[in-house]
């Protein structure tokens, strides 16, 4: 009896320790993820200061570029997984591990530069396709300006993603948070200055916003390299980069892991884009309510991404050292941490929906008050608030499946699963989620669209859970217990 109590006590201490480690790695990554998203958000706010045409066109260009940068982030995230696995490979001598990590990083830098160069050329011709998408002629010039100038963002941004993967793979996440938050704050005055000018100088307008973001991205890269050089664990890798030769074979992880991750992220973004289009068929009020719920849910989603990345670091290190059982313990700790933040987000959505909706409807309310005597703007504003609040209740339920699927998706990559999770994503998002959203639209309107999205994400969570369960079984880990 005493021995059993001692064993239980030891197991509980291990669980607490594992949970603390995941939390320590995750919260800086979550903060950095939110900061990165806010940079693109402030760019959109800047466009509104220039005028309606700039807001529409510049916002369109920023949305397109955000899709591109998100897909590229998926491609380069493979490096963080590979670094975590190599750093945990105890069978490889320390010096050899450092050299192998340096070779992978060198390959990643070359890939980032080449990809940025190809994208820079493509962005010069991409605006010519906008008329084919039935975009307003007034929006196209400003969208073209932002897209063509955003080529400057890609070079520092892509290389930053490589060194961010190095830092995350080695578990050095604090510097990422500090740098991201600092540059997020700095992005606003720099972009504003280049956009609007100062004194007699008029600035560069929409192009200035992209130029400001490019300057801040370059600063982020310089600051990260400075922090990594001071880190005793990372510095040997940076020193080894000088003598590391480019090996095209080291691009294999980007192909086997990075491309499937990029495809999965593209399919998920595409699913929400189609949901926005479906919402637009219901009218202006429904589309605005959808955007309010989507932007609110996106904020919590960035937190889940950070938790997923922090969990994957420890899972990858354990996988590299052959400790599969411990890797699954870290996975469960990540899910528990995600569940905690899910509960917090859901409580906010349910308890203070009026406050959340009010942040987005200040301009609508003032316009409605001024025009209520002549139009039905006041009624539309009331409908928008009521529908948005209803949708936030659905989004509160939505949080759980969204959190689980993104954590499980990221963990599968830490186990070097490439194709199978992407197949699960494709089937769940597009063969289950989108049809369910379309059917939900016919029955329940906007609420039905979101329920359909939730069904697709739930299917992804179940499918990924099955893959991980099968992986544990094939790895000879039948003793692992899977509990709800």
C-alpha cells in the first residue's frame, strides 16, 4: 500500500513537471504568435487612415499576402521539428548533433532566400489576375501597390522563420516573445511615418505601409540573431554555420514535412475563406457578424498555435531520443494546457459577449445614431449586435475542437508524419466541414455555417487522434493509456 502511494506520488510529480515544461515553452510562443498577427492587423488599420479605396485595396493586398506568409510559415516550420528531433538524439555525439543542425539550418536559409526571390517576381505579376476575381477597379491599384512592395517583406521574414525554428527547436523561446512584442509595437509608428510622411514630405501611402513592415521584419531578424548569438546553447550552431556546406539532401524535411504542413494550413485557411463567402450570401449584417466572430476566435487560435508549438518541441526531442511514452505524456500535457485556455476563452465569449462585440461596432453605432432618422441603419446595428452575440456562443463551443485539432496536427509533425495528417485534413475540412457548412447555411443560416465548420474540425481531431493511437501501437507502446 505504501509502495503504491509512493509510485502514485512520483507519477503525479512527473505529470506536474511535464505540464510546467510545456507551459514554460508555450506561453512565449503564444505571445509571439499574437504579436505577429497584430502586425498585419495594424497594417489594415493604417489603410483606413488613407481613405476608403486604400482600405479596400490595401486590405485586399494584405489579406492575399497574409495567406502567402501563413503557407510559407507552414513550409519552414519543418525546420523546428527537425532541430528538436536532432537535439534529442542521444545516440549522436554532441559535436555531430551541432554540425547536423547547422547543415539543416544552412539548407533552410538557402531555401528561404530562393523562395523569397521567386515570390518577389510572382508578386509583380499577381495583380494582373485580380480583375479575373471580379474585384472592384477602384481596389486593384492599391492592392497591386501593396503586393508588389510586399516583396521586400519576404526576404527578412522568411529568414527570420528559419532562425525562429532553430530557437524553438532548441527550446529557446523567451527571446522570440520579447522581440515579437517589441517589434509589434514599433511597427505602428514606423509604418505610419513611411505612409503619411512628416512635415512637407507626404510619405509613400499604401507602399509605405509595406515598407514599414519590411523594415520591422529586418529589425526582428537582426535582434533575433543578436539574442541567439548570446545564447550558450545556440551559439555553437551559429559558429558551425560558417563551415557548414550546403547539402541539397537536407531539403528533404522541408519536402516531406514542410510541404504537407503548408498544404494543410492552406486547406484550413481556404475553408474559412469559403465560409466567409457563404456568410456573404446572407447579406451585409451576416458577413459583418461572421467577421466579428472570426476575428475574435482567431485571437484565441493564436494562443493554441503557441501551445501546439511548445508541445511539439518536447515531443520531437523525446521522439529523437526514442522515448515514445514520454513524448505522449508531453502531448497529453499540451492538451490539458489547451483545455485550460479553451475554458478561459469560452468563458469570456459567454460572459462578456456584449463587450467583445462593442469593440467592433463603435463605428457602426456612431454611424447608425447619425443616420437613424433617415434610414434603417439603427435596426441593422441592433441586428448585427444580436447576431454577433449568438455567434460568440457557438464560437465558445467551437474552441474545444479547434484547440485539439491544431495541437494534434502539430504533434503528428513532431513524429515525422507527413502525408497522412494532410490527408486527414483534406477529408475533414473539404469532404465533411465544407459540405456541412453549406447544409447548415440552408437550415440555420450563419449559425449553421459555424456548426458545419466545427463538425469539420471535430472530424480532423478524431482522425488525427486515430493516427497517433495507431503510431503508438506500431511503436510498441501498447501500455500507453488513452483517456478522454
